[in-house]
């Protein structure tokens, strides 16, 4: 093997690529700090328990090794959000706190969102507000970020994982079965859903079948209101989407809706969103709400945010 070859899924920037990346990084940091989001630079390595929280997906993507100094298991960060939760909990504030970051991360495998195993994750997160106005604020900031990257013709897709969670709460599924069903929805596999329904007895089988196909314009919200009329938590989730829809319309942003969207990581608890462009085959940026994510650190707070792979997008013009 040639000693200068990089591992599979690991890449680097040099020359004009590196310079273009750095110019965009500075512009984004200027934007975020101007908007009141304080810059944080989390460490590359932490104790595994601090990095994983309760997310199996983060666990699967985290490189782990034994620390020869402490004898404890450490991990290389595969996602920055758990670290922001720790930073916010340590601050022990009851106020709204805003954070931004642009950090290299490392994942055991690439996924549908990141193009490589070594993306550079850029993002912003807002803690301490459960209002839909906070979600709108980070969505606007996400769009401004993509504008700096000269990406246009952006389409916003909105969903709310609380609808799925409201259905799951009515079922007698163990954690492995619920995880399997979540995986089916994440991959939009109606055939697999049929197999799952035949294998397990679901109280709300028909609603799951409707939910996995429930997407489109604002009429999808009206249909969802009818379907989930007997699920108060689901109705609250739909009302949040309606409020965000109206706020986005007020600033001339049109959104589409995918009510089966669950996002990559299980820690999301409410509104989720993604940005798409016809020039790309996958989501360019994504985010959502993850209330209570800091509970493991003793500070359970409302939180919302977004992220994207700056290394990939900086080279994709």
C-alpha cells in the first residue's frame, strides 16, 4: 500500500480548495457571531458517555478507544450537538443561549447526509426557548448560510417527529422493535412497513401506513389534522408546523412538508427541517428540535439547531 494514500472515506483540502473553504468559514463565523451566536470549539475527543447520550445512531458512528492515561473509554466526536448540550449544561443558564461551531468530525461510516467519513460540520444551536419563533430563527440562519455558499433555488422541507412518537406511544413495542420501525420510516420503505405490520400487532397500523406517505404542500397539514384528531400530542405538533409555515410565508419562504421525516439521530423530539436544491441529490443542511438533550448532564433544556458539511459544500459550486 502506498504510504501517502488516505483511508477510504477520508479526504483533505489543499491549494485553492483549502483557501476557498477558509474564506467561507470566516464569512460564516462573521454571520453567526453578528446574529448573537457565540463561537465554541469543542474537543475532538471526550469520554464516550458524553458523546453518545441516548442515540444508537451516534453510537454506531463513533470511533472509540481506550485512553492509556485514564484507562477509560474515549470517543472521537461524530456529531457536535451532544457536546453543545454539555457546554450549555455546564453554563447552567436559565436564559436563551446561542452557539455556533465549525469543526471537523469523524464517523465510522458515511451516510445519506455526509459525503465522507471526515466532514467538517458547521452549525448553530439555540438553547432555552421552546417557541416556534426559535425554530424560525435557526431556519432563517440556515438559509443565510447557504446564500453565503452561493446555493440558490432552495426548497425547505418541514416535518415533526412528535407525530410519529405520538403513534409509537400507543403501541406495545419494545425498544428494538420501535428502533426497527423508526429505521423503516427513515428509509421510507412502505414494503418493509407492511412486513412489520404483519409481524407485529399494531393498534394504529392504518395511521402508520398513512403517515409514511404523508407529504406535499400545506394541504398535507390539513390532512394530518384529520388523521390524528384523536392524538393531542400529534395535533400540537401539527399546530407548531402551521405556526412555522405562517412565519416563513411572512418572510416569503415557501415550505413543503414530509410528516414521516425522522432525521438521522434519535435525539430529535419535535420540528425537523431540511434544505434541498435541484442541483444536489440529497439534503444540503438539516436540523430540528431536540428538547431535553442536556438531561444527561443535569440541565434539561429546550433546544433547536441546524448543521451542514462545509467541506463538501465549499467545493460543490
